[in-house]
C-alpha cells in the first residue's frame, strides 16, 4: 500500500477490498459517511481484532479536512 491515509468516499466491492488492505497494513482510514456506500456503513467501526482504533467518521468535507490535518503528521512515523 503506497498511501499514508485512506479516504473512503462511497464505494462498492472494490472499495471494500481497499479498506481491508489499508486496515491490514495499519493505515489510518477516514470515511466521508455522507457519501453513502461502504463509507457510510463502516464509518466509526472497527473491522476486526487486529487494531484497537476505528474508521474515522466524517460527516462533511470540512470534518474530513480537519481529520486529514490531524492524521497526516502522524502518518509514516
């Protein structure tokens, strides 16, 4: 996985597989829940026992931007 943070917008089966990879490789995941699809279904959820965090739930683009600003300095450390 090449990215430091994954942003989920909407999504179908392909998005779900990308979420799984990001989760397995311990990348932060942010979901724009207002966009529907897997973003809405998984926002605020934990995928499995491998991690203690959850997928960050952002209800607006402004919240997503704030979450990115918080997570990006931490990514890659």
